[in-house]
């Protein structure tokens, strides 16, 4: 017996939201690397 599956589609709003989330994560990562390279601390000013 074969089980039939329905084709599922993702809403365009979710695709856009995930893309923005990815960009924000990359920006945060590069900001953290830049802060560490320039100051030697992950969070500058926090001991």
C-alpha cells in the first residue's frame, strides 16, 4: 500500500522572516568577531 502525501508550501512571509533572521544573525556574529579583534573582549566594557 502506498501512502499519499500532500504537497506542502511555505508562506512567503515566513521565507522573508527567516532570511531577515539569517542576516541579523550574520551581522551579530561579525560584530562580535570585530569587537573581539579590536578590544580583546567579547562584550567591550563588561568585565
